[in-house]
C-alpha cells in the first residue's frame, strides 16, 4: 500500500472521529443563533482568512521601532550625518563630536540613548506591520504586554482599539486579544492584584476565589482585553518545580473546585454570552505540567494513565462543565509524546468525550518546539501538521507569520483536511461571538468606575489575610504584644517584588518595586501598624539588584545582629526573590546559605525569632525551624501581603489559611499527602490531620494554626452503606474553644481500606470554610456522591469497588461500606 493511500485513510479516520456523533450532552449548551452566524461567515471566508484566524502573534511584532541610522550606508556614515541625528534628538550637550568619526562604543551609546528617548514615548503601533499582520496574513489573535511591562488602562484601550478597527475594516472579524492576568489585573498599571494561585488555594475559600476572578475580569475588560490566560490548575506536586505557586496547590480536588469558581468569576453565568464586565477564561496548562521528572520547567513527565485521568484531568473536567471557553496546552511531554501532538488527550479526551466546543491554543512557540526541541518533526511545516491534526486550534507562534502560508500549503497538499481547518476556525469564531466582539470589539474606560477601587482593594486584602498560614506559635508569642520593639530583617522585608512573584507588572516580576510604590512592603506595613519608633530595620542579607533572581549581595549579618540588641523580637523575612517559568529552575531546594546563616546568628542573640517565609515554593529550613518561636508562610500574597501580615501579627485579623501543599523536611523525602501506604518514610507527622500519616515532612497538607482553637465532635453519616448512585451526607460539629473569633476550613478525607490497586493513604473529598465566635458551635454538612469514591483501575476505567472506607474530619472518623461494585464503560463518571 502506498504512503499516500495510508495517509489518506488515516486522515479520513481522523475526520470521521472528529465529526462522529456523540451521546454526551454538550458541555456548553449549543446556541443556534451563534452557530448560524458562524456557518454563514465560514462560507464566505477564504483559506487565507481561515488559517489567519488560527494564528496568534505577540504585540512585539506590531511595535514601531525607530532606527536613527535608517537610510544611511553603515560603511559611509559621516560626522555630518551624526550631527544631524544628534541635533534632531537634542543631544548636543551629551555627544560632542570632533572632526573624526567616534568609536564604536560611542556609536552604541548614541544608539541606546536614542532608543531610550523613543521608548519613553511609550508603545507605538507600526501601521505598516499592522497592515502585514492583519491586512495580508489575516491574523486572528494578538497577545502579551507591550515592551514587556504593564501598561496604563488608557494605553491598553488605545492599542486594542486600533487593532480592532483594522481587523474589522479588513475582514469584518474582530481580533481576540489575550494576556496573562493570572492573579488580578497584573499587566495593567493601577489594577488590583490578588494573591497568587497557591495562596488562593490556602484560603480554602471558594467565594473569595470567584470574587477575585470577577474583579480581575472587570478590571481586565476596562482595558478592552477580552481574554485572560487563567485559571492555572497544574497540580503543584513537586516542590522543585518553578511554577508551583501559579496553581492552587498539590490536590486535584482543590484545583478543580477553585478552577471552577475562577471560571465562573471570569466569565459570568452564561458562557454563550460573556457580559461586558467579564472575559473568557483559558484553563492551563493542559495537563500534567506540574510533575516533571527532573523538577525543571518544560521537561518530561512520566504520568500513568490512571493518574492522568483521575488527578490531572479532574480540574479540566470540572472547568469544562462550568463553561470554560478555551484551554492552553502543557509545553512539555509525557512518556515521550509532546502534549501539543497528542491526539488522544486534545481531541479524544477533551473535545469528543466531553462534547466541548471550546478552543485549544498552544503555549508560547510550542509548535516550533516539536521540531526544534523535541525532534518529532523535521521542520516547522511538519510540526504544524502534527499539532493541527492532533487538535490544536490556534498557534501562539508568536513571532512568525510563516505559520499561515505553511498551513495553507498543508491544506492544499491534503496533509491537513479542510474539515479540521473548518472545525478549528469554528472554535475561534465561536469564542469571538460568545465574547460579543463582533458587536463591541473594544470598550470605554468611563464604563468601569470601580477600576483599581478601594472596594476591590478590600477584597484583595481579605484574600491575602485568609491565605497566610501560621505554622508555629510557641508560647503564644503571636499576636505580638503592643509596644514591643521589632527588628525587621531579611532580604524579603522591603520588597514588593518578593510579595508578588512572577507575572506581576512584568514576566519575571522584576519591575514590581518600580511600579508598586503606592503599596506597602512588609517593612512599610509594620512601620504603619506598630509605629516607626518600634521598628528597627537592618536587612543583613539582600538580593542583587539587576542580577539573577537567586543572586545575593555580600551579607552584612553582623549589622543585623548588632541591631537586634535594641529589639524585643526579631521578624526575619526570608525566602525567594521573584522568578517565572524556566528561569526559575533551581538545583538546590535548600534556603540560601546566607539566609540560613542570618537566622542562626540572630537566634544566638537570645531574642525570640519569628520566621516569615515569603517564597513561591517550599525551601528547606529544617535546620533553622527549631530556632524560631513562630513561623508564618506568606507564600506570594500580592500587593496587600505586607498589610495582611501586619494585621495578622498585630492580632487585628486571625489566621485561617491552611497548607495547600506538603512542605518537605528533607531533600530526598519529597512527597504529597495522598501517598501510597508503602511510602511511610519517617515518624508520624504532627498536626490535626495526621491519621495514619507516617511521612517525615515539615508541615502537612491542610495544616494551619489559628489564634483560637477548634474542637471536632459527632462526625455522622446519614447512611452507613452505599452504592455508586447514592449521596452520602456527613455532618460534624465544630466548636470554637478559644477566646477569639476564628475561621476554620473543615476538610473531609476518605481512605479506601482495600482496593484492587493500592489505594492512596487518603484523599480530600470535600471542604467548607466557616466562621465561629468564641464558644460557638456549628454543624457542618458535607456531601459526597458514592461515585466520588471511585478510582481509575489498571485498565484505565473508573471503578467503585465494594468494601470499607474510612472518612475523617479533624480527629473524628467514621466508616462506611460500599455494597456494590460498579465499573464505568464511559471515559468519565
């Protein structure tokens, strides 16, 4: 059989599979008006217009760049030519020329000085490039932030309005503009920043997550940006991974719950009509991104079929059910196959099995990676073929419009079927119709009076307060007694960059101190809260300005030790500087030696030490934790993190955050809470949730202290035996046994006592956050479907097996019995 015939049959099969009727109800209800509009437009579109809709380029491509030496022959530039240029830019006082041509060094300085003058004018669109991108190549999407730094809302309006005018003029089809606003309006100056995803996971507060996304959508839309690349629901299950802080922690259920709430907050209640104050969500990164074997970003994972279906797919399943309109793909590979070329996961699992009509976009340059990095294609053209046939609908290219003519060639050569192109373009157009971009491609700032408002700030502050985790409080040293003199020290004490982390004003977060001056660092917040007379500041260790994120200056620990003499208590703010993605890879999970030495030296003064951990992932601190009277994990709480910490340490607010991941104690004991029974590798961990958990960790998933105490009692269930279709209703009494108002996240765990595959020691199945006054008792109701206790078997199918399950809330347990085994023949329960 000829290769051509084999290919033809393969493509026929692909098309039949893609268009096969499904019995699964549409994940998003079909809107016939929108579908008619899509089909009407699709019939009118040329192939050039169709492939253009599938291309996404970065805004950098459209930037007007001034070359002061344009039109001059580099080999024959004269002093007179240079004098004209210098005069044009009024640089006569800075650059005084003689009769001879200046050195190359001077020429470079002149060029850079002129570029600085041009950049100070702000981002400017290049109309000629706009004509090429939109006019010639019909590109359907633009992304990213101009000049790599947050823009004013007015600038966003200006840029997007012009792009939309051009797009509507040329094609009658609007552009869809996308930005990574992942923890608030993080690329818009003056916008409200929320804590990073890992902090939102620590709140265990669904309402806060939804409200944070709603506010982010409102403020994003104020700049006419209709599409945000969030929420992030990679499971942060490897503390070495540099993107651990972007998601909601290590647990699939928490990520699914928070992901769903974020989608609803971003999009509103009707995915077919995104409101004027809402934006389209983009789930990411589909999927399994958070468990690379090496711990390094964008490196291979080795996830089993069971774990992929049961854990990594779970958040996407929940978000699709909630109406999520788009998804971005994992940049890496699993078991040797890059996700961007994985037909089974992209088309079968997501589009067909869920009957989902949303859009799949690549991550940055990931079709190029198929041939340049992963070597599964010989060139860009073949890489495009693999990705589009696998199910990719839009390529974030992001610099090269060659995608368009190459994809056109592939269609004309029969390598990519026209039906696949039409399917992808339908999905792109559907997103644009759902966003109402055809009717309203840009917005007016005056319609968004609450942009950057105090009302929004109050929600962000509350989120920060509920996200901080009190891990240790020996002798009740916290809250701090009034009038105490505090030494505030450490490299993270006076930095907005450290509080925010990456994706904050810039990709690496390195511009935060420049743009977040109106907010309070930890030092500034403490000065306001406790009074300047009660604050002594001596950093002892500092990060190297302009260096790599991990670089530190020569330590001045002796100065901090000397300053401690006048203090009653030491607040040591330690952890990490900001980083993002691959630049955040590390080879050593231990806290830096300078910071360890600082804490040890301060502890020798005899003054009580409070450790404040400000970090995107857990750095190992086992040798200094015993030296501290108290430990607070702030993670990355955002612009209001300093204020939140001051409020909590002063006792004006109470801690309620719980660990969304397992904090490791030893470098070769990295583990998650849902480990297998054979992984008992140490003594029993401390904390309220320690049933049968014999793993040596620093702090457990779900652990977190308060200034009050809670007692659990009377865990009951409405039925002691159940089957797959039953609903189990659990109730437990929770009493505030302390003397302060407090919030408690009630976590319900299950343990499958015997199963055909070794079960996880336990799994989180439900949670609810409540507030209790001193002495108050509330009965908390938590419901589980019997099918929630199923697992994916060795054959890849869901199964609930009869037998015993132990259910736990706090220190209470109760057993239930499944009476009937059920195996699902469908991919999802």
